[in-house]
C-alpha cells in the first residue's frame, strides 16, 4: 500500500501539537454579556426558560457587572423592563428609565466596562411591537424619532455603544443624526443589521416581557430564507453610519455571518440568542450533552464563521472555563 506523503494526523497527535496549530482561538476579548435590568431595589429574578440569567434591579446589575469585569469580559449589553408600558414606549427614552439608570451606575462602579445599550421599543410598548402601531400596521417613519430619542438618552447616561435592534428602515441614519446633533459624535452604533424573524427568540420574550400582543414581527424582521437581502441590509446600515453590525440569531445563520465577514471590512457580531442558550441548558440538565464542550464548540464555530464579537449568555461560564 502506498501511503500519502502528507498525513494530517501528525499534527493531531498530542494536545500540545493541536493547540499549537489551532486556526481559531476562542477568547473572552470579543464576548458581550447580555443583561436585563428592571425597576426596584434588591431584585434578582431568574428567568425560568434561561437558567442562570436574571431580571435584576440596578443595584444587583452593578454587582454582576463587577463579577463580569473580574472574569475579563470586556462588555455588556443592557435590555430594560419598564415600570409601565404605553403605546409609544415612553420609558425607552425616559431619562430615569431602568437602562439609563443602570448605565450611569455601572459607568461609576465599573469605569472600564464597555456598555452597549439595546435600542428598541418592544419591551416598553403595551402592544409589544418594535414601532408605533396604527390598527394592525407597524409604522416605520414615525418610529424613527422615538428610537433616536432612546439612543440619545443612553448616550447621555454614559453608554459607549448604542445597538438598534428594531429593524425599522432608516433608523441608523436617524440615530446617527440625533447623536451628532446632541454632542455625541463619539458614540458608536452597533446595528442589528441582519436580524431574522426567528423562532429562537422565545426565552428572550420571557426575560424582556416583550412578546407582541397581536400578530408577529415578519413585516419588519428578515425572512429566514433570504441571504442576499442580508447583504443589502448591512450595506444600507453602513451607508447610514453604523460602525459595526450584528447577525441574529447565530447558529442557523452562520452562512450569513461568513458572507457579511467576506463582503464588509467592519467588525461583525453574532448574537448567540436565548433559544440557542436554553436548548443547551436543557440538554445539559438532562445529561444528554457535555455543556462545557458543546458551548465552547458552538462559540468557536461562530467565531470561525467570521464573528469578531459574540453576544452570548454563556459568557461568564466561558470565561471561567478558559481560565481553568
């Protein structure tokens, strides 16, 4: 038998060899940890569908941010729950909203933390949609001013980055204009440019209390069958002033992450969403998978596809595992 002159197994023989030639090296530097802040004090409620993730008041969020920073995770992204909801989601842009107060408190307590704020209305509206509603229609243009107001309020509170996730057309341009006019030209925009209408968001809707009260979000979030459209969405958001972009969810759309990475020379993020997290947790609790091995494999795959930034609820566990 003639053996090949090249034997790939030579470089797989020992752990030291495998580590030395590894092409994708997962680290904490690109991780962003999502957090949910709510009204009150000393509140810490676990989300039933997302073990280890909590709705928490500002004081508790500050303590968790100290833990996050201690693990070497550089950034968080904040989602808010309001005192009350209304048709226009007014607490999304209120100066004393939960997210605004959390940003200010975290900035003071953990000054080195990179604070990203999600900009959307769905958690704050009584109808649960991401824009102004008229009848059964979600209105695009009247929503833009409210999103811009929310972004400016986050910047004033001390956010480093605002991340519009609503998928209204033109919202990046509206936010960029408002930030610049308000004296916040230094604040970056991380746009959810390719956000798909996905069944993987279910646990998030419990965590953020953001389920729509009628219909769904198919008229503004992307159709799962479309790939070329994602590139158009990314190009439009970059033209409007986005500094970075997100593909969401991550696992069913790794092809989109790869195509965006190949097409655009900007930082690309991927959101390892709530449903992806919940499935891993459920399988691990049933003893069906090795949680640590599977999570590290998932995040390595997301990074290998081209993501520079990974938004993931696994971030704290990953940081601990990588240190051990």
